[in-house]
C-alpha cells in the first residue's frame, strides 16, 4: 500500500483533535471537590485494608487451630 505523508498522519491527527474536543466538554471537579474525593478514597482504602487484614488474621487462626502448627 502506497500512502502519502498526508494520508499517514491524517487519522492520528484527527484522533487527537477529537480527544481535545472531548476534553473541552468534560466538567472538571473544583479543587474543593478534588480534595473531598481524595479523602474519601484514602479513607475507603484504609478501612477496606483493615477489614481484609482482620479477616486474614481470623482465618489464619482458624486454619492454624484446625491443622495445628
């Protein structure tokens, strides 16, 4: 397939223009919203990590109790 230089770059350039157009339509969060969302995410990760850790400890004790070690 013989492509000209213009044809080779037409699709990527069009794609990047469309990406830029879509990003202009995005409703970006305010700095306050961003901070609140960040705190919520970090708190959720901490709580879920604690839950998984607690379950791990409980199940480990059960397994060790059943099979002895």
